[in-house]
């Protein structure tokens, strides 16, 4: 049975692999106004993918096992110490009883943080545009989906980094000095690490430039205005951090 292009597209647009690919590569091409419906103007295909509002669930599905594995590693380190009073059977039972809490705790914390951060970002720009619209009435409301998807994309990259770190903890078990292990690994895989860092640097450069252009378009093509709005947000966060530290 041969599949038509429409059927193939339907399969791709509902696939989790497509959603993960969007989160990993999306920051390099996703723009805010792509999620704003305009009459007689087609939207990009990625803006019409189903389940975009649930992308934090995909990130939590990666971060939660990392949380659980970190707990298992800490538990293993403690159980490996001498002079512990509990038997091996008791330790295994305790691990079985408690590790699920860290999995679901990590799942819930990840989802909550992503939705809260995305809501704060969206709310800030919506408030800013509402005020600026007194002088620039042609500005569009910022789409929540854009801020949620880009926040989830950052969360996915972070969760992948945490997963790699956890894998390293289990692989090396930290029997030797961590600094020696890292230096030895870097010396043996220098070319691979250089290529990986170069690739990540290029990705982050494209993502940063795309975000800058996207926010500029959101503020009516006025780059200085979007920069001022972003700087006010950074200044507000810095002032809040200082206030919390000095309390």
C-alpha cells in the first residue's frame, strides 16, 4: 500500500520525533509572528503542528529519568560506604520505594517551571506591547505558543546536558579525581570535542540572531525598541536578584 504525500505529512506532523526535532532546531528559525494568524497570509508548517501547547511534557519525559538517575547515583554512593547498618536487601527495597518520587517530582517540577517561565515571558511582552500600542497601534499581541515552544526548547537542551552529565557520573563512578578524568577525556577526544563545541557555538549564534530578528518583527521592525524592552527586563531581573540576596 503506497502512502500519499498528505498521509505522510499527517504521520510526520503527529509524530513525537517531529516535536523533538522542532524543539532542538526550532530556536534557529521559529519567529513569533508565525503564530499570529493573518488574513490571506499562510502560516509556516511548524506553527500549525498539533500539540505545541504540550511540548513541556516532552521535555519532562527527558528530565524526569535524569532526576531519578541522579538520585540512584547518590543512593549508590551512600550505599557503597563502609559501616552502613542496613542490609543489601533493605537498601534495594528502600531504593525501590523512594526512586519513583524523584522521577515524578522531577516530571512535575520541570513542567511547572517551563509553563511558569513561558507565562512570565509572554506576560511581560504582552504588557509592554499593550503600553506601547498607545503610540504604535499596529503592533500585534505576542503569541503565547512562541514563548512556550522556545522555553521548552531551552529546557530540552538543558535536560539533554543533564542527561549527559548523569551518564558520565555512572560511567566514571568518580572513583578518580573529576578534574583528572575530564582532562584525560578531553586529551583523548580533542578533535571530537572541538567539532561539537564549534557546532553548538554555530547553533547558539543562529538561535540568538533568529530570536533578535523575531523580537524586532514583533515590535513592528523597530530593533532599538525591542532592545530597550529586553534591557528593561534584564535590569528588572538583576534588581530583583540583588534585592533577594540582600534581604
